[in-house]
C-alpha cells in the first residue's frame, strides 16, 4: 500500500460521509431524538479531518494510561534520557511531543498562542519549576522536545497527562490528542490490574481504530511470578492489545535494573524504528484501521437514527390505531345511546296511543275520542316536541362525548405507559438500552459508550422518543378538547338543521284513516304502529343518521386529527410523519451504501 492509495481511500470515505442525510439541513433533524446525533456527527467530522491532515505526517506513538502508571518514567527509559518530568501532580495538563533533531532544544507552546524556545538544560530547569508550581502549567498547550536520539528518528514519541484523573482538563487533553496519534503505548500499573474503569477506557480507545501495545509497568513491585501477571493481562485484555510487555522503568539503566525495558526497546525498534518502510507500514496500517473505525461508527450512528426514527413512526402509528379504535367505539356508543333515547320516546307514546285505541270500545262519544287521539298524535309529532327530544339527545351526547373521550385517552395513556415500561424491562430492553446509549452491538462485539463521554457519542442517546410521545399525549388531548370548544354545540347544530314538520306529516294522515275506518280495532292499532314507526324511522334516518351521527363522526375525526397534529408539532417538532418516514427510508438507503463500503476495495 502507498500513500496515494490511502489518499484515494480517504477521499472515498469523505465523499461517503458528507452525502449522508444526517449532514443535511433536513428539518427532521430538529426532532429531539434525531438532533442528538449532531454532536456525534461533529465528532466524526473532526476525526475525519484530522486523519486527512495527518495523512503524510510522521508516525506518532502516544504513551497513554492512568495517572501514576509511570508513563513519563517509561519514556525516559525508552530514550535513555531524562527529558520528561516525572511526578508532576494531576493539575498538569499538557502534551509533550518528542521528535528527532540534531539541535537539541525545547519549545513551549502556550494557550495564549505565544511560544518559548529553551535549551534542554533550560527545559529541565523549567520542568523542575513546574513541579514546584504546577498551577503555571495550566498556561501550557504543549511542549515539543527535539532530541538527537536514534529511537525517535522515525517516529514521534508523545507523553500525555493521563486519564482516570479528577482533573477533567487533563482527561480532555489526552483524549483529544488520541485522534492525532497513530499507535498507543498503553501503560498499566502492575499493582492495580483489572479495574473496570480502566477496561472501559481501553475499549473506547480500541474502538477508535488505533493499534494498542500494552506495557505492564512497575512489575518489580508486584509480588509473585511476572509471567502470571502477563498471562492474566493477556486473558483479560488480550482482545484489545497487539502485544503485552512487562517492564520496570523506574531507575532504568542502573546496575541490575533492566526488567523488561530491553524487551520493550527491541519491540519498538523492530516494529517501528528499524527502517522508514517499517514506520510507514505502521503508519498506513493505523490510518487504515482508523478509517475503518470511522466507517463503522458512521454505520452505527445511521442505524441508531433509523431505529429512533422507526420508533417514532411506530409510536405515531400505534397512537393513530388507538385513536381510530376509540373513535369507532365512541361513535357506536353514542349512536346506541341516541337510538335508545329516541326509541324510548316513540315507544312510550306509542303505548299511550294504543291505549287510547283500546278505550274506543267503551267510549260512547267516538268523535271526542278521535279528537283525543288526533290531539295526542299531533302533540307527539309536533315541532316543539321533536325539538325537545332533539335537545335532550344533544345534551346527552355533549356530556357523553367528553366523558367517553376522557376515558379513551386515559386508556391510551395507560396502554402507552405499559408499553414503555415493557420496552424498558421486557423483550425490547436491548433496543431501549441501545437508544439510551448504554451499549450497542456491532459485528458481534459490544461497544460501550458512556453518555458523559462527549468525545465519541456525546448525548446522542439521552432519552427516548417514545417516552416523550407518551408523556405528551394527555396534554395533547386536553388541547384538542380546548380546540373543540370552538365548535358549535351539538344542540345548536341539530336545531339549525331541523326539517319541516312535513317530515312527520304522516301522523295526520293516520288520524284521518282512523276516523274514516270501519275496520276492527286491531287494524287500527296496526295503522297507529305503522305511522309512528314511519315517523321514528324518518327521525332516525334524516335527523339522527344523516345529520347527527355525521356530525358526531366529524367531531370524533377532528379530535383524532388534533391529537395527531399536536403529536407532530410537539414530538416531531412540526414535521409531518410522512416526511419522517421518507427521511428514515433515505437514511436506510445510505446505511446500505455504508455496509457495502470496504476500505480495501
């Protein structure tokens, strides 16, 4: 592989990443659960830019590890020179780059963009001052040491403040510099192995694609067989390290004290310092691995956004299904209630009229009785009575409509909260945890991400969209009811569409038939029943069916539309659900393109 090939691979990856829908100005990315990807994408772009800038730079080996692991002592032992200060307190937050040069000197770069050149002896004195006054070190950005040392002829050796320290500036400085290096020399303190926080840091470093060589330092202080220590580290950490080397850097060079450092020197010389070809090979392998890691992280980000988007679409769809179910149920309930009320009115009056017909047998004054029947029938079917019936039904519907929807939304809230709880604790727990940044599975391995670690994933997976939707539903419903107050009342609407009395005029004809008929009483009853049923059917089909139930269905549909629209406004930040689905489909297609990408093609 040549540098030209690496440049071509870099360009391909750059084009692939830059055309991602996640880097567009789509309003979908304003959705809270989708917009959280912005910081992670910025981090991806930063890392990609650094790879491009460092593509032709010399190999850099970063010495990394927890505080007090002996990093600086190890560097001094590798160089056989006392050039990096040892024992500096945790307030020290600087990078020391050591490179080759015939004129040995030091250059201090300050955070105010000024710099200072020193001889090595002056640097040692400055370092001693810093040890005594570590607060002064806070002004330093980094130090460059130029040494006429064979070991650093073909690569830069870099000392770092360390990790797992209470000083967040130190941690941030070290982690940010990680992207500028090519190989990590991870120094473990042989006295403290197996700490979970150390393993987590190693996992994150390995996920960046940088090759890691482990040095178990201070091995002379460990009781027991050093080879047992090496075996333990290889079994517990071997997945992350290319090599495990035992060493004791303290007082290296003194008579009788060369524990492991010679093995480390031999490894470094053979692997990185034997020739320019060896250094270039290590450099290119690191760049290749870093680019692969970037592509994998890119794939992971897109997959997580797709899952988040699908959850929102599914949540919206389930809400719509629940609303549709309750809308249909409420319509049926109100229709049945209306029919029962209307049927009760007509049945009660029919019974009374049939009673009048029965009395005709015993009444001598037939004409007076016929007037009585006529008067009752006209009263039953009068416009005033019909309006009273209609207003009574409208009042019942108004109350029942609100009551039924409150019950429905309470049921929806309960169902959605149960679903969210089941997602947290049940079969979907893995997906829930993934979207909350606890972990994600990729290519058979588990990559852990800390929500507090802004370097890799930031706050991408804080919270869960479905939870936001569920919490918003109740307030959405009440806003829908409030919007419903703008509607004309059921009674006003139904009264305004009340038909002419002619709709029920069949009743007058029925009285005439009764008056003129010489038929038996049973036949007269049948006529009364028929005419009242005709009037009821007209009432139910025209007023109730064609007008009242249509208006109820419209109100139900409007409630559902208001809830769903409010969901789009509040949860989807005014985005249409169809636009979200389209964006998810577009991102899925891009994710498939990422999957097909291979750095070695």
